[in-house]
């Protein structure tokens, strides 16, 4: 019985050993297959992670290069826009300077026109007063007697010359008025061009403002690109951190695999030890049970490690998904950057087109400026002509004033010279009239004595005839005096001669008075 029991125990131990061997083989094969598959999946995962990281790094480098290129392009465009804005400001300043010059020229023209108008008004007023004086003088001369008008025929000739000078002055005035109208037309044209320049300046200011707004928008886009660059840098740093974490976890999995391999080696050693100590199984059953319990715990630990490895694989899958999402996001950002670059290219083309329009407008402005310079040269020539005309007018006015002064002087001199002659002639006529009255009275008184005084009447008639002859002679002398008045240089001699003749007549009249007194005494 004990032998049979010993055989059964041996058989049981043998079956248990075979079962343990088979199970240990299966467990070892399963563990080795699991670790080999785990190692393959980890290596493939590592390769995929490394490839994804390399791809993300290359994509990040490309994105950074694109961002740098875009930033440099934006900086160059910003510098170009700044240069264009400076050119636009310089053009606006040049337009303002041109506008100031045009305003200054228009103000000068207005002041010049006002001065010319004032001088023309003053001269026309002076000429009107002179003409009024001349008309008054002519009226006064018309009021004179016919003989006085004959005396002033020479003065009328001078007045006709003065009238010719005045007509020339009026013609010059008409020409100056025409020139003033032309200046007014040019001033209106300058005003219209100044308003057009003002409109163009406002348009340029609006375009400069639009360029500033575009520059602000480009700066905002540059700021957004910088923010995107910082965000990409953060994402790159996150990817680098994830890569470092993945490498750390891979190292941890490698250490775990090495630990498992070591534990498998220890298990193999244990199996060999079981093989060596097969005979001592009964004795060391408890030890085997305890070791089997340790193996169960180790299996649990392996399952726990497997679960951790699966969780880490899930985390790696999530990281891969996040990397793919980041790649998609970077692709969308790249497309957005390309779209913005296309928009910037369109805007740059539009800006270049508008710059060409500004250049064309600047050419037109230069042409208009040349035309304005031609107008200024024409205005300068007109102004020189006006100055020449004004000098001629001033010279004619001076000559006219000199002529007026000479005429006034001659009139005054003639008046001074004629007044005593007229007074003397008036006195002589008055005396003659008195003598005629007296003679008539004497005739009335001597009517009764006609018969007795026939001879005396004949004498008186003869005396009357002589007086009439004297009167006619005086009239002829007056006419001669009028003829002599035309010769102003010989007027004094004629006046002296007439004075001498008047003195002789006065003496003769005195003699006649004496004779009449004798006749009266004799009667």
C-alpha cells in the first residue's frame, strides 16, 4: 500500500510537473509573444511617433519659414508702404507749396489788379475833373465874345492836342481795362485750378488716409501673424514636450520590458530549478505553493503592467490624433496664410495701380504746373506791358499836367494882360458912349441952331465920321490884337502898341474935347 501510494504520488507529481511544464511553456510563449508583439508595436509606434514628430518638426520649420518669409514680405511691404506714404506726403507738401505759390500769385494779381483799378479810377477821376475843367473853360470861352473866341483859337488848338492826348490816354485805359479783364479771366482760371488742386489734394489726403488704414490693417495682420507664430512656437514646444514625454514613456516601457525579460529569465531559472529539484517537490511543496502564489501575483502585476501599457498606447494614440489635428490646423493656417498672401498680392496690385494713377495725376499736375508757369510768364509779360502802358500813361499825364499848367499859366498871363486892355477898351467905349450921349445932347441943344450951325454940323459930322473911323480903327486894332494874341510871344509888344495908340486916341479925344469946349464956348 505505501508503495502504491508512493507511485500514485510520483505519478501525481509527474502529471503535476508535466502540467506545470506545459502551463509554464504556454505562459512563457504567451508572455514572450506578448512582449514580442508589444516590442513590435512599441517599435512601430516609436517609428510612427518619431516620423510624426519629424513630420511635425519639418512642417513646423516650413510654417516658421513661411511665417518668417511672410513677416519679411510684410516688413518689406510695410517699408514700401512707408516709402510710398512718404512720397505721397512729399507730393502733398509739394502740392500745398504749389497751392501756396498759386495763392500768393493770385493774391499778388488781385493786389496788382486792385492797384491798377485804383490807379485807373484815380486817373479817370483826374481826367474827368480835367475834362470838366476843360469843358467849363470851353463853356466860359463860348460865353466870351466872338472876338475873344478868335483870340483863343490857338488855345483851342492846344486843347485839341490835349484832347488827342486824352483820347490816347482813354485808348490806353481801354487797353488796360481789357488787360484787367484778361487778368480777371486768368485769375478766375487760377481760382478754378486752385479749386481743382484743392480737390486733388483732398483726394490725395483721402488716399493717404486709406494707405494709413491699410498700413494699420497690415500691422494688425502682422500682429496676428506674430501671435500665430507665438502660438505655433507654443505648439512646437508642446509637441517637443510630448515627444520628450513619449520618449520617456518609451524608455519606461523599455525598462518594463527589460524587467519582464529579467523576470522571465528568473522564471526560466525557476523552471530549471524545478527541474533540478523535481525529486524534492514533496518536501518543497509549500515553497512551490508560495512560489505559485508569487507567480500569480507576478501575473497580476504583468496584467497591471499590460493594462498600463495599453493605457500608454491609448495615450500615444491620443497624442498621434493630436499631432494629426495639429497638422490639419497647421495646414489650415498655411492655407489661410496663402489666402491672405493672395489678398495682399491683390491689394499690392491695386496699390501699384493706384500708385500708377497717382503718378499719372502727378504728370498731369506737372503739365498743369508748366501751363501755369506759361500763364505766369504771360502774366509777367502782360504786367510788363501794363507797367509800360502805365509809365506811358504817367508820362502822358505828366505831359498833360505840364500842358495844363502851361495852359493855366498862359491863360492867367493872357487874363492878366487882357484884363487891363479890356478895362481900358471898356472905359474907352464908355467914354465914347458918353461922348455920343453928350453929342446927341449937344445935337438936341443945337437943333435950334441948325441953320446957323450948318458949318458946325458939318464939322461935327466930320468929327463924328472921324470918331467912327477911330472906332472902326479901334475895332480893327482889336481884331489885330486878337490876331496878335495867337502869337503869345509878341503879345506884350502888341499890348504896348495898343496902349500907345490908346494914349494917342486919348490925347486926340482930349484935343477934341478941347475943340468941343472951344466950340461950346464959341456957341
